[in-house]
């Protein structure tokens, strides 16, 4: 899938789940969705790495992880970290060399 398509579908999914890009100050999102990529370099990064986008895209359910592997609440030990899905995926996406390809996996 092309980057433009991934971005468009990702934003559409987030908007469907409550992402309000006007409230977040991302007024250029409509232009991106409509195919205008002539914004200052990497504008879409500020959108996809925002907390409000991530919350809407992945949701706010809880996930318990240890080295990236989810576990049940019964197996929580003192070395496990408790975080929400959106926080976990945002961390993982930051580590990706192609963050749009990371988003593509969840469309």
C-alpha cells in the first residue's frame, strides 16, 4: 500500500474512533487526506505521533507487557510494566524506521 493510502486510512480509522484533529491543532490533516502532501517536511509525523491520534487509533484498553509480550493480569510480577495499548504501540512505532508501515499492520 502507498504511504498516502496508509495515512489516509489511518486518519479515517482514528477519526471514526473519535480523533478530532481540529481540537488537536492539526488543521492540515484534511489537506493530507485529500492528497495534498505539500506541507513542511514531515508534517504528518506530528499527527501520527500525537497522543490524541494514538488513543483513537489503538484505543485505551490496558495491556501488560514485559519485553513486548502481553500477559494476563494473573501473571503480573514486580518486573512487569502496565501501560495502555496506545502507549505501547506509540513506543513501538517510534522505533520503526518506517512508521507508516507500522500503522499499516493495524488497518
